[in-house]
């Protein structure tokens, strides 16, 4: 049957396109995840640095208050 053969070919083409679309979406998701992870790691490092600076400043203020009191 010619009609069913055409339908099969159309269905196969649709399945192939769908698979290609899924691959593209997965690649975009992977790239996005990589960017977000890099940003998170960068922010985490900055936060650690600021926490260290905060502890240092608190220590200096405490020492200053003791010496000026």
C-alpha cells in the first residue's frame, strides 16, 4: 500500500527530527549547567574570601578596642 509506505516514511522522518531536537536540547542544557556551575563556584570562592576578610576585620576591631580602652 503506497499510502501506508508514505506514512511510514513521514513517521520515520518525524522520529529522526525529534531525536535531533532532543540532542540539541540536551546539548543546550549541558552547556547551561556548565555555565551555572562555573558561576556558582566563582561566587562560592568570593563568599569564602569575604568571610575570611570579615573574620580578619572583626579580629582587628576587637584588638583595636582592647588597645584603645
